[in-house]
C-alpha cells in the first residue's frame, strides 16, 4: 500500500510540473493579472466572443458631419476595424506573450453575401483544446493583420460597387438579424458575448421595414420625429452586450442623436440586453477609445 501511495504522489507531481512547463513555453501565465473584464469568482478569465456586424448601406459614401472631414465613412470604417483587430491581437498576446484564454472574433454582414470567403478568413478562434495546439494558434494570430487588411479592402470595394449602382442600397437588415441569426452568430455559452455594429443609426431594409403608428421596424430620418419605439422582438439575449458605432444623424443635431440613442437602447433592453452603448461618429482614434473602454481590454 505504501508503494502505491508513493506512486500516486510522484505521478501527480510529474503532471503538475509537465503542465507548468508546457504553458510557460506557450506564453501562458496563469498568475498574471487579467487585461480584460469578465473574471468569475475563481479569478478565471471568461474568454471574449466578439462579433462585428457591418452596415454596408449608402452610409459608406457619406462624409461625417461632426467637423472631421478628413475621412469619408468608408475610410473611417476601415481604420476602426483595423484598430479593433489590433486591440484583439494585443489582448491575446500582450507584449508578444500568447495567452491561453480562447478569445474569438469575426466580422459578418447580414443578409449574408454570396461570397463569404473573405469574411471567413477574418474569423479567428484562439481556443486551445490541447497544449500541443498552442504553436498553431500563435501562427494563426500572426496572420490576422494581413487577413483583416485583405478582407476589409475586398468587402468595402464590393459594397461600393453596389452603392454606386443603387444610391439607396439598403445594406444590412439589422432588425431581422436580431430576430434570429444573432442567437447563432453572436451568443455562445461560456463566453462574454459582445456585438459591435457599425451603422449610421438608420435601421432600414426593404424586406423587414414596417410602420405601425409610431412604432417601426427600424429607424428612418423621416419617421424619427414622431417615432416612439422600434418594434420589439420576442427574444431574450441576456448573455449579450451590444455597442452601436459610427451613428451619423442626417441633421447632425444633438436632439436627433439622443432620440436614436434612446430608441436603440430601449429596443435592446426589451430583449434583455442590459449593457448597451450608442456612440456618435467621431475620429477613429476617439471611437477606438470607446470600444476599448466598453470591452475593457
């Protein structure tokens, strides 16, 4: 019996030493302070599941109306997306040290485009199922910058073609996205689920738009003044945080932004989403600071 007991102790000790060596070589520091919010009571880090939804409507050709005339919206979107990519990279590998956390990020459009290959190339899942997989994840992460630059250029180039053909190209169907796909695309158990939406705030698509008195399936500038609510969706997304970015009102007045902010916030709250942030268009660097603060990385 004593021999069996010593064997168990030795095996346990060897296992602990082996795991320590493996994770140290992979850049994991289990005792380091978290650089992202979302720790549970045991101080384990909840991985991030970030989805970026692009509104590729006629908004991409508009200059902003906040005085920042250096960027047209397409260029601002591109810079903002690359800033998000860099923040994700730096959070996953602070000071070049890969963290075994399992953060995920992807960019989507809805309705889904016919060619989704570039969007798929921009999807990165850093979950490590086996210590031997760490080096593969590190290589994937190093390819992220190039993949996002290529993907962003292609996606917006294609969107510009559509907008040039149809100046009122509707782009994204955000109301319908929340009515179904968001549950599959954006919500995953065991993750802190975050949805970032790049939109001017005018939620419209011909396939979903409906007006019932002062309640609408979206927001239009011509109905905004009398609108009291966005038509509610009978869904519960308690495990989701939502941030609307690049809100660009047609009149550029504080009153119009405040109205859009309230409509969007109330709509999300009615779906059980408690953490909602609506951000007006600004310089890419200022918007980045809002995103960084919201996510906490």
